[in-house]
C-alpha cells in the first residue's frame, strides 16, 4: 500500500530548488526600486507609465504624453492599474516602489489563495506548498511575471486561481448563493487581462457542459452579469474598433518559430502531453466517470489543438500567446496530480520527474532569463540628455543596451516630457503609426528633406540619437545641444 504522506516528503526537493530560484529573482528584481527598467527585456516600463497616466490624467481621459495625445486605457484593461494606484499614492507617487510592492503582494496573495482553497479541496499542506511553487516558481512564471514584469497578467492569474478553484468546487455541487462569486471573478478578469478572459471562458464552458438546464440558465445569467458589470470599459471599446487594425495579429505564431524559441516550443509539446497523461490517471481513479470526462473535455481538446498548432488557425484562440496556454494547462496538471491516487512505483517515478523538471526549469532561467540590468554609461548619458530636453522629443537610432520605448515611459514619469512616440500602436490610428514608421525610416535612408518635413508634422521639438545618426542630424541643419555618443538636437 502506498504511504503517500511518507513519499510526499520528497516533494521538498523540487520545492526548495524552485523556491531558491524564486527568492533570488525577487532580490534581483528589487533593483528596480533604484533603477527604472531601461533594457530590452522589458514590459514593465510601459505599465509603470500607464500607472502614472492613471494618476495624472485619469481613467478613459485624454492624456498628452504619448502619440501627441491619446485616451487612457483604450483597449488596455485597467485592473492592475487600479489595484496598484493606492500603493502609488501611499508611496507619494514613487512608481518604482509602488510597482515592486504591488507585484510582491500578488505573489503573497497567490500563496494564500492556493493554501486556502487547497484546504477546501482536501490537498495536504505540502501539496498546497508544492502547488504554489510549481505554479509561480516555474521558468515561464519567473521569466514573464518577474523579469519581463507582466504584472497585469500576474494579477489575472491570481484572479484565475480563485475562479478555477471555485469552478472545481461547484463541479461536484449545485450552484448556491455563494456561486455569485463566479460572475464577480469573471468581471475582474475581463478588466485585468484579455487573454486570461478567453481561457477563463473555456473553464466556464466546462462547468456549463455538466450542469442541468436550470443551472445552465443561471450560468448564462452569470455571464450576462459579468459583461454588464464591465460594460463601462468594454462597451466603448466594442463601439470604437479603431484599434482593430493592430489587434488582428496572431499571438500564437511563436508556436512555429522553432529556430529562435526552441525552449518554448519544446515546452509547448511537453506540457499538453503531461496534462493528457495526468488526466488519464485521474480519470482511472474516478472509475472512468463520464461526467469527469465531459467537464475536462474542452480543456483537453484545447491542449490537443495547442500541441498540434491548430490554434494558429482559429479566431480568438490565435490571440492567446503560448505561455498563457501553458500556465492554464499547468493549473489543471497540478490540481489533477494532487487529487489522484497512484501506485507506489508510478508515484516514485513522478517524484523523480518533478525533481528533474525543477532542475531544468531553474537551469533554463539561469541560462536564458537575464538578470536585472543596471545602467551603462550609455544609459546615464541618455538620461543626462533627457534632463536637457525642453519640449516634445523623440529618440532615433537603436543602441545596444536599452530600449527607446523605455525612455518614452521614463520621460513622462520623472521629467513630465511628451513624445509623439510611445508604446502600443493601437492607441493611435493606423495612418499615424504608418507615418511614424516612415519618419524612422528616413533616418536609416539619410533622407533629410522628408525627415525634416515629418518632424514638423509630428510636432517634434528635440531629437535624441546615437553614433552615426548624430552626424546626419547635424547635416540636416538641426541645432546641437549635446554631442557625444549620445546627441541631442533641437529644431
């Protein structure tokens, strides 16, 4: 007979491996309290800017800092920003500290959610701890949530954890008055992350399939409530489809990019296979219950579509990027694994595999996930040049160690500067973005005439550039303010 409690102690090995890496990454990322993220491995600078815009300009208001003016949170779900705004005020407008505290708390909330609901689902303490570490400490989570700084997605997964556990609870019970939490959670997810909203819809459809007619009607009503509760943000976006030109691109294309994203593509085969394998043992332990099969069928079918790459050709599903799919499948892998009784030899084999997977996960992070980047002389010189800017500005010509768009976030927050550029092209119209690309192209082509014409068109007062492009700007007749590796010119 399997002494599960005795064997479960071996879970501490992968737990400590992943936990050590997670703690290291938290300390490494704490450098953002001192250094605003400027490197290329960087989503968080855009979110920091939007948090600043929420405080400075308001919600769904005109904001002058990017694209010669845009409407805040048009197409961008506002959930994480409202969650983080109190910390912004608490720390006197220090967006760096507010952001770090915000994402740290989300990890803490994730732990308590798994611990609390894991107890309701009768998972042992060590299983709950392992669930948290495997979900939040894997290579995908560390790379996305900590290093890239996708904190709005992190909040989405924290909310999904609650929804997932609640749906799994009502899988085996009738919907009662407490089930009103379902539309509340779904509404919060809609307002937090569009991709997780799509995946959450799959989970809700699973619940819908196994319920009787009355409960199905109640679930439809819950869906209507969720849409109604989010209509203040969702409806204006649906009525104004200007950004649709940009949002039609497929986020699943990385699934066929084997050359540059080999690790992600290997994982995209392995994770669905693990899900199918874990479900097989779970299904056997439930005496091959048709109800269980019906509930998990949409999730399993989705995993097959993902593994076969057919999701690339399916509308809506092609908008979900691979890492999100794998986090979605991982939730069910962990839940099914900890709810299944195994033969002793199989359980031992799984424990060995978990140790190997944890070592591979940490090794992948160490080799492929860069640590937080401090400033080089080039960043310091660029920031010095920014300090001397007095009007609207743009940056031309790429440099090796930092991201031009990151400066478009830094400048409004710390210097109250505006730029015709920015993040998220869908915040402006297609023609504006195409003209903006032409403007950058004129620098590459060394086309002074068109470049000067478009500089006027975009109301650019001052220009920052690097290396050879500095000579081009001087030849075009712009007035030199700073000259070196980094140059600053004005009209």
